[in-house]
């Protein structure tokens, strides 16, 4: 290659567009890696290549590295290689194609490929590749393709194009791959046991080149490292961005309402009452924190709103045998649908949400607000902030049932080093 540069045939190594190109360390003569440019994209694989083919490419490069070669690889040999590649590229599916080896003998692609696979099997068999995952399937797959050429991706591609047309065939594949990505794209494979919100943070960290270590999988506790600085995150939204007193305020709904009210924000009035619930809660089987067989019944904003929909309130006295439902379970965790209205809601409500966060001095929170009409600007009496939640789930915003993906995982990762 240096000869071509000296003869002004190339201005630099970057202009050598060979099937396999040698790459060097910046401003050094030391080789850093090989750039394999000879592999065609596979239209039957979503990312253009499948895992088994990648393993085969890896094995073949190792085979080329370890293979004993006789003599030099000169201009004549390069011309033979170029001619063989042209034949394979243009007529590789033909039955009458003949390749030429370095001794001048002609051989069919099937025979030559079979000889290479035999040599690879002989070289790698002592390594017991059967114990190394997909490597055990690699040589078997390509040996099978030699005996069943109709299964070759190139032949399947031609069949698809012939039956559907070039554009229709590829558009059909693209639509299927898109649907597959939308259905499974939220997962961080290999870490599906983690909460989805944590998976989303890990995916964003990978995209930004941020190192991470899962310290406690059960607690979803992760250390992120960027530029030598560590940030610890638990359950995606428990971060160093919020101080402890703010967390305690968000966990206490009465305190939250008090602080927001003092900052001029409207909140519903409430207090802890009702005799029937207190009576049921006196049962020794009921407690809090999942330390008893039953949990105590809560009388909060959600229960108050559901009673209001039934034209009832906390003071209502039921008839004998009458059943009163305190709430309709519609939590995301029990199958509720998340619908994003970010772009449809009047911006005055967004400003109120920001003001509420400033009041409690928090960065990450889940704010619940009642709004009769999201298109009507906020006034002093047409909204109410119900609560502000610490450690809110973010996956319902990143992947809403309806609406646009709001990349909260990226925003949180960015904020950790701001």
C-alpha cells in the first residue's frame, strides 16, 4: 500500500477500498484492526447480519491468521484473487463457474468451499468448540448450505424478488422488522429481570458510552461511571439529584399539600376520617408494609375521587348489605393504559408542574394533577395537584400505550453529570 502512495496512486491508506482493509493506530505504523468490507448485507436479518454468520466471520479470520502459507503473496496472486472475486460476485449462483487456485488449476466454488471448511474443522477441532455456544453450529450450517444451495440467502432473496417484486419484497421485510422492533425494542436483552425503567437507563448508558455495574439486581441498584465520576441510581429514579428532605416530603401527602399550598399552588383539601374504614382497619390481620396477611385500607385522594363519581363522599352512610367501592383499580402495574398528552395540554399546566418541583426542591418526581379541561389555560380554581411521587416509574412515559415516546431515561442520565 505504501508503494501506491509513493507512486501517487493513492493519497493515503484511507483510499484503499479493498475487501479487507488494514487499519492503523492514529499516526503510527502499528496495525489496530482489520476492516472487513466483503460481507454483503443479509435482507433476512433485521440488522443485516445474523449471529451465526458473525461467528463464522470470526472463525474464518482466525483460520486465515493461523494458516501456514507457502511463498509470498505477490502481484500475480492478487490478480488471481481479484478475478475469482469478480466471478463469485457476478456469477456465484451459476453452476458453471470455475475458480483458479495459485497452481493454475480450476475448481468449482462448492469444492473449494468444502476444502476450506474441512481445513477449518481440522484446525479448530482440538479446541472443543462444541462447548462455546454458537460456534458449534457455525461450520455445520455452512457445510449444510453446500449440500442444499437452495437455502442460501442469495437464492431466497432472488425467489422473493421474483414473486413480489424488488421494492415490494424489501418494503415487506422492512415493515416486519419495524413491527418487531416496536414490539420488543424496549427490552435490554440479558437484563430482563430488572425493572423496565432501570433497563431503559442502562440502554441509554450504552448509547452514550457510559460504563455501568449492577451492584444489586434485586434492588435494581446500579453504579454509572462517566469520565471517572460515579453516580449511583436505585430503581431508575432514586438518584443524587434530589435531597433527602424532599424525598420525605413527597412520601408524606399532607406535607406535600402544605408546601404546595404555601407556594400558591392549588391542592384538594383532605383529612383522615370515616368510621367504617377505621373499624375494618382495627382487625389485627391488617397492617402496613406487607408485614401482616392484609393491608390497611387507605382513604386518600383516589378514593375520594372515585366516591365523587358515584355521587358519594366519606360521610355517606351505606344501607344494610350495601357494598360501596372505594376505588377502581386502574394502576399501570395492574394493567392500566398510559396515554401521553404532553403536546396537547395547555402549557400553563406544565408551568405549574415546574413551580411545584421548585417548591419541594426536587428534580425527579411523578406529579399527579386533576384538570377538567386540558385545553383551557390554568386559573386559580380549575386544577388541583393531588400528589408528588418519589421514585416514579419512567417506562410508562418512554413507551406509552398511546402517544410519543418521552426519553426520560436519556434526560435522567444526562442530568446525573450536569
